């Protein structure tokens, strides 16, 4: 992005103007532009965008692999609906699944997706945004399809698409 370094963006929430970002990172899909990269870009003072693509599968597989580092389960503890987070946590395998063991099948996301599939997609998107924001809560991040406490408008296996409401950071809009 070609931006003038001294340019500022007006802020609509009454705060002072903020510098225009010189880097806009992300949105590459299927955890390529994941929470770790988004966090580092934000720490450098730039704009981050998280992909909401297939986060149901990404979260389920991370949990079945034992959730190395405990990051996803930490995010689950902050999901606003505890009972939903507990149902998603059933994918967790202590110590991780054996390499020869296949991953648990996931519900297909369609117009008539089972409730458990919808929950997994919503919680997967929530966890990715929450982890990106965890150490830099003053910065904004956004996952297309994640709005208002992680509820995507219409999840699908290939994309959790949606429009970003003005001044929305993806969680708690």
C-alpha cells in the first residue's frame, strides 16, 4: 500500500486522529494470516486482517493435536457462551492424537448446517480474533465474517464472509 506517512485518519469515536497504517496485512485464508502474524503486525502499529476461512476445521484440528501452547483453549475460556465453548472443547485430545489416527470428521457447513457445525465455525473465528487481540487490546483486528462476539453472518467451509461494520474490530461490535 502506498501511503503518505504523515497522513492521519479521522476517528469517528471522539478520539484524536490516528496515523494512517503503512502496512495492511492479512486475509490470506485458512490460518495463513493467523493470529500470531496479526499480533506482530499490530504491535508494529499497522492494520491486521484475519482470515475467517475454514476456522471450524483449523480449531478442531488444533484441539485434536493437543492444542500446543494451550492458546486455543485459553481463548475458549473467554468465549461469552460457556456452554458452547465446552461443546467445542470436546474436540480436545490430551497430548494430541496419534499421527496415524485420522482427525474427527466435522459437520459440513451448508445452508442447513447442524447446530454443532455452526458453533464450531463461530468459536473458531472468535478464538482467532481473541488471540490476535490478547496482548494488544488497544489495536484493532478484524476477521471477515466475525462480528458481534464472534457470530458470522453465514459461515461456509470456504469462507466466513461478511461485511465489516464501521469502527468494528471483529469482536464485541
